[in-house]
C-alpha cells in the first residue's frame, strides 16, 4: 500500500498565506471597508432624494398646468364679456380663437346674428375678472369658475350699469394649451 502525500506549499506561498492574516493586511482592508460603507450610505441616501426630486418636478408640472388653465379661463371670460359694437367682428374672432368643440360650433353658428344685435343696440360691454378658481382638473380637461364684473352700456344709456356674472368654463387641452369647450352662466 502506498501513501501519497502531497508536499506542502512552497515556502514562499506558505509565507504569504501566513501574512494574509497579519495585522498589516487587516490594516489595509479597513479603508476598503470604510469606502464600501460610505458608498452604501451614499446610495441609500440618493434613492430617496432622487424620488423626492422627481415628486417635486411632477408637482411643479401640475402647478404650471393649473396656472395655464386658470389664465386661459380668465382670458375666455374677458373675451366673452368685453365686446364693442364697433369692433364686433374682431371681438367674435377673438372669442372663436379661444374656443373648441361644442362651444366653438355653437358660437360660430350664432356669431352673425350676435354681431347684428350688437350693432343695432350700439352695445358695449367691459368685463373685469374679480375672482377665478379651478373646480376640477384632469390631464386633458379643467373646469373653472370665474366671477366677472360687467359694465354694459347701450347707445341710449348714458351710464353703464355694472353686473356680476359667474361663468363656469370647461377647458380642453389642445396641441399647445387649453381652449374653452363649454361655457355656462351660473346663477
């Protein structure tokens, strides 16, 4: 029976093997551990900060979209309530430029008789938005309620009479912004 024994590691390898557990080797691995720990902390902090930044970005986009919708609603209300019989065609054109859908179709159909009534009555109205706010909003629509003070004068009346109107405006997103799709007066 023969017993095979393997010779031990060469003398240089044995020395390296013993030195790997030496205090000098442990001293060199401490900075590596600290670096890895620091990297783990940075990654752990970066993830929630990145998420927070993303949420702030989304909130900023929503606020900008709401601001745009509210500006358009205010302008639509002014367009509807500021009309001069001497500039009826351009006033109606301005209203149609800010309209879409059902509102556009209805107003375009009635614009000629509307201009004739304005001219016959020599009516002038000047609207001033007093309050406005969004009632609801989705990605493609917004609904606003706008309070407008309107001064109306006819050819025979010397003093314009102020009235307060509340207008509910439904806006739809089009390629470059919002337009009025539905307009209704609120009692």
